[in-house]
C-alpha cells in the first residue's frame, strides 16, 4: 500500500509530487493519458500563457517577461514528469473507503493507498450550450478545447461565443488571420497591463491580491466569476480592442430561432463591466501605499479607448460558417466516493481538505487563495497539501474511521 496516491499528472499533480518527494513521502502519480494530458489535448496551437515567466517558476527557468506557448508548457511538464514516480495510461474509475485507508479502482486494477490527493482539475470537461444542437449541420462547431488554428476552419465568418480568456485570444487570432469574426460577449472583468510605470501583475502580487482567500471577499460570488482578462505579452485586453481590430460585438447568444441567431442587448453593459473592473484594480493599486508604491502618472492605455457599438439583435444563420464555443469547462467528479460529493456532484471540501480523512485536493480554482488553480499557485497549494498528507500519515486519530461522514474528525 502506498502512503499516498496522486490522481492526475497535470501541473497540479506534478507540483504535488514534487512537494511529497521533498518531504520523503512514498507515493505514485496515476494519469489517464500522458503527463499534461489536458494541455496536450485541449489547447489551441497559438495559445500563450497570459502570465509572464516570473509567475511560473514551477515550469523551470525562463525569461521573466516571456509568455510560454502551449507546446512549451507541454515540453516543460514532460521534464517535470521525468522526475516523478508516474504511471501513465492508468485511468481512475472510482475512489472508495476501505478500512483505514482508500482504494482506487483503475484500468489496471485496484490500488490501495493510505492517503489520496485528487489533482484532476475542475475545468477539463467542455461545456457546450443547448443552442449548439439547434444550428444547421453545415455549420462547423468546435469547443475551444477542439479548436487548433484558423486554417482548420472552413472559409467564411466565424462566431466566437464567449469573451473570457479563450474567447478573446481565439477571436484575436482569427482577426489577425484575416477572418470575419462576430464575438458574442460575456461579462468578464479585465486588468490593465501596466499601472504608473509598473507591471500590474507585479503590483497585484505586492498588494496581496493573489493571496485573498474566499473568506476575504465581500462578494462570495467572485469565486465563480471568470478570471480577469489579460492578454499575453504584457498588453491590456478589452472588448474595445477587438472591435477596433474588426470584430463585430454582440450580446449573449440567447436563441437559435429558425434562420436567426438571436442575442440579448448586453454588449454595452459587458464593456462597461469590464471597464469598471479595470478601474477597481487601479483604485486598489492606488490605495494605502506601502513604501515603494509607484507614484508616476497613469499612462494612457489603448484598451481604455471607447468605441461606438451598435450590436445587432439577430444575425442570419446563413451568414455564419463556423462557431467556436468558448463557454468554459466543468469537472467530472462522479468517480469519487459519494460521501465526498455534494448534491451537485462537486467535491465537498473545506479549503484543500475533504470531509473524510486522508483525501486532499489540488488544482481547483479558489482552493485556498485567488492564486489557486494556476501555475503561480500550484506549488503553494501543493506544499500545503503535502504537509497535510504528512500530518495524516503521522496521526493515529484518523485510522479506523468508518465511512460515515458524521463520524469523520474535522481538520479545519
């Protein structure tokens, strides 16, 4: 029996393995495909990280203001995997309680473990709206997970549904390729790339923005909001930028009605909401200043420049040849022991800890802090979880606990 089994060899699982190795914990990492499976199979060719190299130390040495491509991320994950006790092509189909530990039911048979770290992520199952089934068969439809490059689409106009990080980058790439693009916008905050002569991300780190916990938030719904939009390359992104590049902005897609695509009137409100978020970021950075806070003037930002928008309420279906659904992801946790899932099928947890002893999570957004769920936060959460695993392995209190949730000792 292994002291710990980590499920998933993406960046969260690999960071966890490194933390466990540093603490001398005997463990194995199980991966359904190859290391970095989601990065290999659900990323388009032109994707770049929108956070610079200095925020991604777990991926190895890199220029501090570089922005890795998807292929470069996979290459670096492979290097991490080479130093990891890894079993690839081993899918976990169920996790259940057994005596004082756990058993993982896998494609290679049962694997017993004293502790388990679930690092499968909560954003790798594409979400596609019901409207997709109402579009004519002649229209090529892809989720962003399946899109690869502009020349992989048939000629003709493209509707990009969603304007968060994936939607923005893909729309921009299509415009650069000379494609006619319609963007069905969504409500997403945006962050200016620079503020008073400094990199905004550097300032946000110094201000503790990424260390906010869910309990710190005056509005708890923030944990469910898309991540603020920031373009790779150290430049600001905005819906106005897409409009000036030639995109037609429309509101949220609400229906496919016969020969018409129908949109609500939210485009202007979505622009305003993103601008308001950028203003709040600037106000945060101009708040009570620690020593060294920049005091130079706020530089003009092209992303702030207004555009006149007159979004159509409907478009002829015949005028669209491709649709890319940039509508996000969910996670599949149906294989977890039922006592570990809530009524919606999501992991029951407090921070990184499950309600039953010996099970931990890494890789979920807002797991412990705002930084959770990305390369900047994976090593921090992995260290916290590895310490928890060590404490579990050294404790007699949790052994022999039955499967009933009510009898499980609280660890928070």
